[in-house]
C-alpha cells in the first residue's frame, strides 16, 4: 500500500487513545487529553521533541465506554490515523489536562505493540499515500476506470448537488466549494465525511474502509442523507444561513497542511458575515447622529480586529447593547381619564392625592403630547402601598414597568455604569432597565431611595441628580455607553419612608407626595376589598368556606396590629386562612374515609372532632383568640394616666405616628434634672425649656416645691422618663407634653386621660408648629384618644384628615402654653382662668 519514493510516516508511532471523536485524513480535530497515558505522551513526546518527526503521533479511537474505563490498556482499534500536532494548550482547571489540535495525514494499521507505559508505542504500517494531498487536482488521475470511476463521478456530482442547494454567500459553503474544486477525487470521501454532520460510528466506517472503492461506498450514503434532509427542510421552510452552517460541520483549524484551508485564518469571512448583519442592525436602530457615529467607528475597529483579541468581545458586546437600546421605540399612552380613574379605584382604596396627581398628568398629556415625564417621590410608612401604586400607575398609562431597588446601593457605578476600560464593565441599572423593557418611556420605580449608602466607590445619590433632573436627563450619559441617552420621557417614581436621609439636592429635584397611614375604617375596607380575597385565593379557600365579619376585622386591626400600613394585617389574615385550611382539609379526609367504610374507626380516634365543620367557617371573637392568641395591644391610655406627673404626647416615626407617654417624678435633692429614654439633644433642650418656663411662671400657676416654697426645683430633684427606653427619640414636638407633665407633677393634679398633644415651645410660652400632623392624629385615633391639642399654625393640616377622624376627635389649636394647660386639666389650670379665657374649640371641618 505504501508508495515507492513517496512521503512516509515513521514506522514507530506513539498512540493517542481518544473517546471524543474520529480523526480522518485531511481533517483537523481538537482533542481534550486527561488520561495518564495520554498526558505522558504529550509531556514526554510532544513537549520535549525538537524535530518535526516528534510531532507526528497516531490517533486510535477508543471504543470502550468512558464511564467503565480502567487503567488497563483496552483492545486497540485495528485502523488509526497518523496526524501532526499543530497546537498544544495546557490547563489546570477544572483538572489538569491538555488540548491538542491535530491534523490527520494518513491511515495506518497497528502491526505490534512495543510498550504500554508510560504511553503506548506501536509498530505501524502506512496504508495511504501522503503525496495525494499535495498533488494538484490537474495532475492527479483524471478519470478512473470501471466501478471506481463511476463511484467517484457519482460522489462528486452528489457533492455538487449539495452545494447547489446551499447559499454560496455563507463563508462555510464557499470554503466547501473551493475545496471540492481543488482536491483530488480520491481524497473527497475523507474530507466530505469530516465536514458534513455525521456520527462517530459513521466516521469510523469511513476510517475502516482501506480500499478507495469501499470508502466511496461508505461515504456516499452519508452525503445522500444530507441532500434528502435539505430537500425536506426546503419543503417546510426556506433554508437560512444558520441552517446551512448546521449542515456543514466544519471544524476550526486547517484541513490540509499543504493547502490553504486554515479556518482559523479564514474565520474573518464568517465574522465578516456577522459584522454585516450587525451593521444593518446599527443603521436600523434609528439612534441619534452622535450615537450612530460612535457605533460606526467601533464597527470599523471591529472589522479590523481578529476574533482572538480580548477587545473583540468587549467591542461586540458594546455594539450589541447599543443596537438593543430603545432609542426611538415607545408605547402609546392610554389617555382615557375615566378608565384610568376606575382602574386606580379598583386597585387601591383611599390614596386620593396620588390618584389625583396621575389623572392630572393624563389630562395635561391630552392637551400637550410632548410633556416631559414627571419625577415623583412617594414618602410614607411601610406597607401603605407605595410600590404597588407605582405598578398600578404603569398599568393605567399602558406603559412598561421596571423596578430598581436602591436599598443598600453604595456604588455610583450601579447608577452610571462602569467605564469600558475596566474588566467586567457593564452599564448602570438605568440603561439595563431600558434594555429590559425595550421602550424609552417606561415607568421606573426607584424603590427605597432614602436608604442609599455611600462608600469609597462614590455616592449613588449624587449620581441620581442627573437622572432625576428634568433639565438634564434628556442627555443622560452612562459611563459604559459614553453617549447621551434621552430619559425625559421616562416617568420616574421614587419611594421613601422618610425625607430626612435624602440629600437636599436630590429631594429638591423630586415632587414629594406624602402617603400617610390608613385609618381603621380604611383598613377595614382594604381588608375586605383586597386582602381577604387575595389570602383566600393564595390558601386555596373560597368565600363559601371562610367568612370573616367586619367586627372581627376591626378586632384584628385594633387589638392584634398597630401599624400605619396593612402588612401585619395581611399576615394575621393569612394565619386565620391557614388555620381554617387545616379544618377544611380534615373535613375532606373525614368525608372520604366515611365513604370508604372506615368512618367509625376514624370517629373513635378523633372524638368530638369527627364531624366535618359546617361551611362557611365564621371567625368570631372566640375563634380569633384561639387562632391568634391573646390580644397584643390593649387600650391602656386611661390606666396609665392615674397619677400626677404623666402626660400623653404624639410622635412621628418613619413607620407612622405613635403615642408617647412622658412620666415625671420628684424626690428630695439639690435641684438636678435627670432625663432618660435615649433622648436626642433637641428633646433634652425642650425639657430644659419646660423647666425654665415653669419656674418663671410658678407663682402665676401656683406651683410649689415639696416644702411649699415658690421655686418648684428648690430642695428637689426631677426625673423625666420617656418610655420605651430602647427606642431613640429626638425632635422638638414633645415640648408641650413635657410642660403638661411637669405642671401635673408640681400641682399634684391629674392630666385628662383622653387628651394627647404635640407642639414645640419657646422660652416665652409660645407654641410653634410641628410636622407629621396627619400621622400623629391617626395614631391618637387608633389609641382611642378623644381630644388632640395642636399648635394653632398647624390648623391647616387638619384638612388632610379623613372626615370620620375629624368627626370622632375634638381638636384644640393652641397659640401659647396657657391654652394648652387650660385644656389638658379638667376645669382649667389654676391661674389661667383669671387671666385668659380660652374655651375648648371643636373642629367644624
């Protein structure tokens, strides 16, 4: 079989045993090597060799199942392929291995094994001519005689037919065409079998075909099968370039060492096709002129760049992002105000201020189509529906919705993105969100904007200044994009629990809408409209199985939850649903067991619980206590005010309003004032102000010390305590409460148990306005207070209160401490009646 005077392979070859594929003469295959024998072959032969001869190895297919492979040498396949190792790459991850790129030269048969360790070395006999790959097609045998000639011609015609069915503009197909024209006919079976998609078993049959005639017979059915598959594919749908790439399974690397068919070098053709598609996408993205110029410049660089360069992937990813961004895609707003009002009312109860603002935006959009998106900030306690109302606004407008959680973000790159010079750079959350929604006018919800952090990586709140400024965000520049993007059509909605931690510059850019807590009546409505149906659905129950009356709901709200929102209320309703689900499931099991004849036994086992529960299960006060336990909150206001020196104040927290007791006691001492309860500096100063004012006006109000003297502090120490001791407190609004508490202590009279108060005081006895009036009044209403004392200048804030709260409470607006003390004590305070007459005011709102 060997040719006289032709090119010869060495008679002794080291053998590479491979599970991964079959190497045919003329093809290039990449093998991963990790077995001990193969690793020794690479390290001791390929890496230490200095001549071309040392790079030639034999590749034998290992037909043993790799899962049951052992260290013993398997039975060697009778035919192998001699190949030249073009490339060797080593790696230690995930385990030590080498990757070899091997080009097949010719077939050989194993004559005898010379050694098995450290790698296999065998005596081989060459079966193919090597010079057939270097002789041009014109010099090879022009026409074969007999059956071999017919087979050769038929095979060539089938290959031409396959080419005719494919698109010549696809680079892989063009390479196949050039290959078919340039190679001798006798090499075609091996080359075509390695290029078209075939199994390893079929390739093994071609490898085992030593005679040329048999080789044509084995490879021709494979080619015919590909043609039939293409015909069937063309009948169903038009063939695409991607399908043609799947038909031709061309491997990277060269096919012949003497021929110019190196796919690693020619990959630019295939890459050029992808680049052309990308260029069409860039022109079709309808991006602004500045962005288009940048994209075309990057595209020009990409065309000149080899695929193996790391920067190629970075540039490609950048261009893909630029193409995917919605430069001019937008959704059409639904401007039907009546439908919008109905949708908002169905989704959310109360929240009139927010709904009115959305409807105003819709009305202005009807009159002016180019309106910039407003930048709203919903501020309120947790659980009142700030996030969910943002989602409802998006649905009302017919826009896409995207939520960006900013809680704990402390890197400005999260907002602006990283520069592309960094490894692993990516765009910021704003640009990523636009890419996700695919339109340039979505509703963006910036959740928890008051909980942004700050670190060495910059201040994200400062980065948001550009995003949330209507005069700047039409040209927002992300560090990754490095071109301006128009955010002016985006409707930004930020949510926060308090404005205290939002930087003033950022707060100034947003339209702040306060979202106060719900009243008890609003919570009852919300529970029966939304929470109970939702929990029933989540727990697989129906209204026919569980009924929660309104009285029970009011009990849950007043005695088991004390919050501004409705999250705890929803959890309590969920607990009731779970308890009822157990009863319903037990009832179903009992009914099925009775029907199957095992009922009496079950009844005997379960005792009085054997009867299925009657439907619907109604939750009354007794059932409520069984499920939720004893009440967590009691109306304790009247019990706490049974001694002099106790007054009830109102405080505001980010979680809503709270009632706050102030307690004072007096003992013998030298006039010291002790303050406890984790108080801030402002509140401590309020206590000193109250003491000073009372000492100044002690004679007027007939306040005496323990010995009956005119100075209340003489010979006595005063201790002021603000429960609960573990909660930090600060702010000026407890001033009137401290004065009332100390006046009660010094006079020995009780403060009215149904009065709560708030207000800042001055040294001259004036009462100054404070904030958070609505939340504070709602807290007083929840606690069962009947009368609320407010600063006179806060009278305007009463208009925001619900009508039922205004009807239930009496409001006294005080301009000075005389009016406060006169209201806080039954029958007025001694000394005030003779100098001032201030009747109790009842709100007529």
